[in-house]
């Protein structure tokens, strides 16, 4: 990121003047629309009536009344998520059970529930509520509940027929998130079983923002398909002439330039890939904003990403104060799952951060990669919601042409161990026979089963029987290896430490380090560095934070991202409650960090790597070359044998979150047959 000298001197390379407009006017106007109206209780009802879906409401209610399964297609912003559940609620269809609407993302579930509660003029958690991982805002009065798809899948573990629901709405189906894909099978099965058993009827609604129904129609045979025409305004698409080496810099330049050249009232939405980038750009824009002449108006920057606390996220959805322009910097959550009013300019970096699991290499890699054409269209579509808009694609047109048409469903590219364990906990006899809309590759299923066997969660690949340990692991809303770490921490007497480490692992970073403070931060944070690795270092830092009682001054001095650490505290609290409920007493091992690393290695042993002569590492399981991430405290010491939390791919494959482990611990986990496969590192130890 070349951030030093651009406050006034914005490089012309990336300027809009060097972008050219696409010849294809991708999106045509269909209908005009009123201006952006402020959200107040008085005009909410008016706004509801203005949404495209409003005109089809009677048809939609009838469709759900007369069909077991309805597929509703309509583009983002039409009113699917906020309105359809309300129509069904208002038409008394929740008489025999609640209405639940799933979202692949927690932000969407929370913001939409909040919006709908306002539209219904009730407190959030009364008639309308939400449940997401580690947070439940519902009450016995709740009749309409927004949940993450992962939460509904969890609920199905306790009640596979999902009997408390009369209508299940699977929203954002086009995203094909792994949990939604599994839910397709679960709800289809529940609907059939409830019919066979003469129980209360289950209605299923599938909602999608793309107009491709084929998959869904084929899978939900006999489903009734409804289309609601959205409201689109013309969107000009600009491409850059050249490929941008640094899209963060390009985004910064574009956002500032748009701000300088356009009247207030035209807000900007910038798509980036993750928390770190978003926070960096947020701060850069804030800094630059302070130096810009008042005549351009002030800038209100709103970051938006999944792990951002709720009250911060809400800011992106409210109108800016008078005299301000809102610049929202978001991950792909703003693509379809949330609609932000007032956006006229979209800046699209063309990239997305996604996890890809390759069963051949055994690595699940978090990588910034190009989006699909469908995603690029969704992103540009965010500009034309209320009036004609402009989208600046920070890549050349020929790059766009070369993108994949659609994003590959997550189930085909993710590690399946979490969902397979849940399916087995549901009582499925053979996961290979599960009714998947798109089956994952068989080798990926076998790979995941093998991992579950190694974790002691499943008896054997052939028997596919979940063990008692597997059932307990399932109770944690965590990836099975992390749940295994907590269970094993109980044996080693360090649950206190492990729940802290696992909670810390759920956020991208608890630090915010401005680019010009990198060196200083290293010095400040050095005192928490443990030679045993990153996990213990994080633990030491957390303990220091607790000792400082979260003092603001201390946090500022230590580069703490207060929002992120509050999130960690909340998750930690939940994990603690859950452990106690499962009779896992909370014990601390004090300074016996060996126990902590032992517990970590009994869950993460599949992520282990051994140093090679050339200083790189080879993973023990699938023999893949990886390196230590420069941010790791072990970067210079290069120990012989390590476990790691994750692999990120930038210029090469880096292990992130490392701990040194003793080879004897890995033999105990059953990964090695000590006689047959003794890695070099172990030989040198013995
Ligand atoms: O689901 P779909 O994309 O079809 O639309 P929606 O999420 O129901 O949103 C319909 C409209 O409600 C949006 O265009 C916004 O104007 C408004 N809305 C809002 O202002 N705040 C929210 N948190 C959600 C929706
Ligand atoms: Mg929606």
C-alpha cells in the first residue's frame, strides 16, 4: 500500500479519467423511484408500499398458501427478505408454528431483524427476533425469527423435523453457502416426514437474488416459482485501462475522487475483501478527509464486515448527518445480503476472500481471489437501487470477460468435516447418500470422514458412526478440530486458556495497527511474545488485557481493536457457559503452557508441519510445502515441528497462528504409526 504521499497528490494512474466506459449498458432502467427517504417510524409503512414486491404480495401469499414449496426470485432490494416473512405473518400463516428466515451471514440476520422489528413497531426480540452464533435475541412472543443458516442447521440437530416452524424460508439461496445447501436436504426431508406422520404442515420458501431457477426447480420438484420484477436504474460501468497492482490504493484514489467530483447525497460503496483491508482504508480515508476543503462536504466512513459488532454495523444503514457523505467500505456482504440506502457510486476491487479446500493437498486455504461475473453484476447493481448509478470496476474489461460466470457452491470447495459431523449427529447412516442439490466430490467426503475418525468423532469411515466424543464436539458451534481442543483441554486442566485461544481465533485480528505504526507496534507488543508460539503469545496478551481491566488508555497504547476484543470477550463467555453445561469444568493451568500446547495439538494435529533443510516446511499429513507467515512470532526461530491454525495464500502458502509441538504429542494423536512413519524431526529428537 503506497499510502505516504497521496493525501493531496492523488496519482493520476488510477483516476477515473483513465477509465473507459463499457459499451454494453449492462442494466437498463425499468421503473423510476422516489428519492432516498429517511428511516422514521412515520414513513416506514410508506416505504414498504414502495417496494417492488408490494405489488405482488397477494399473489405471493396465495402461492405459499396453496403450495408446499415456493421459489421466489427477485433481485436485491426488491423486498424479499424484509417483506415476504411479514406478509406471511400478517396473513396469519404462523398460526401453527413460527416463521424462520435464514441468512448466510450474521450481519444480515441482525440488521434485517432490526429493520423488520421497526417496521412492525415492536422491540427487537418481541414479535420479531434473531438468533446467530453466540447471540439469541428472541422471546416466547417471537413469531418471526431471522437466523443464520448455520443456526438453523444446529437446531435441526435437536429436532430434525424442525417442528416448531410452520414456514421455513431459505434466503439468499443463490449464494449456495454450505449450510444453506445442507439445509435444502434437511428441510425437504422434514417436509416429507411431517406429511407422512400427519404432523403440522411445513411450508418451504426458497428466495434467490439471481433469476436462475433451474437448480432449485429440479431439486424441489413440484415447487411453485414466482418472479418479482425488481427496480433497476441505468448503471454506467467504468473499467480501468490497466490491471491495478494495488487495488487498495486504487480504491482509495477512486473513493476520494468520486467524493471530490460529486454532490453530497450520493453515497459511495467500496467492495474490499476483509477486515484488515477495510480498516486500513477506513483510516486512510478518515485521515485524508480531514485535509480536504469543507466545500466538498465531510466524509463519514462506515466499515462493514461480518465480525464487526452490531452497533457499528448499523451505522452503514442509517443516513449520514447533514453535510456528510457516507463512504461504506464492505466485504462481499453488501453484494446481496444487505441493502444499503443512498448508494450511487460503487467501487469494485474485483476480489473476494474465500476459503478453498483441496482434498488432494489437504489444505484449506484462505485466499483473496477474483470474483465471478455474477458477483461483479451484483456489486454494480448496488449502485442503481434508487436512481441511475455508476460502478467503477478497478480492473480492465477484458479481466471481467475472463471471470467465471458463477461462483462455485461452497459445498464443492470447502472442508466438509463440520457439516458431515452434524449430518451424522442427525442420525444419517451414510453421508454419501445424503440428498445434496450438488454433491460434493466423493474424495472430499472421504477426506472429511477420515479427519473425523482421526479426531475421534466418528468410529470408522465404513461404519460412519458418531462417537460420544463426536456428539459433544457437535454441541460446540465450532469447527470440529477446535471443539476437540476444548475437550482435550479439560483433560489437561487448561479449559480456561483454550476457550480464550479459541475465542481469539474467531476474529481476524484483535489489533488495529496503522500502516505507519508497524515498527512501533512490534516493539510495544514484543513483551508479550512467547518463544512457544503465536497461540501462547495471544494468551499472554489477553491476560495482560484482563489485568489492565480493558483500560482504554492501555488499549490505545497497545493497538487494541476494542470492537474486536469485545467480540472475543462475548464469544469467550458463551464458550465458557457451553463448557459448563457440558460438565466440562473450567480449569486454569497457570503458567504450564505445555498443557495448552498439548491440548491444541490434540485438535490441530492435522495441521502440522516439519521444517525442511531449505527452511521451508512440509505438512505431515499430505506433504505440502508451506512457510511461516512473517507475522508469526516463530518467523525467525523456525522450529523443527509446528502446528498451525490456518493457511493463507498471498505470494505463497503461509501458515498463520503457530505453536511449537513435541513430536511425542503427535504420535499420541494417532496421526503416525511410530514404527512406520517417523518424520525427520522426530528422528532428530530421539
Ligand atoms: O431481500 P431483498 O434484497 O429483496 O430486499 P430487502 O432486504 O427486503 O430490502 C428491501 C428494502 O428495505 C431495501 O431496499 C432498503 O431500502 C430497505 N431496508 C433498509 O432500509 N434497511 C435494512 N436493514 C433492510 C432493508
Ligand atoms: Mg434479501
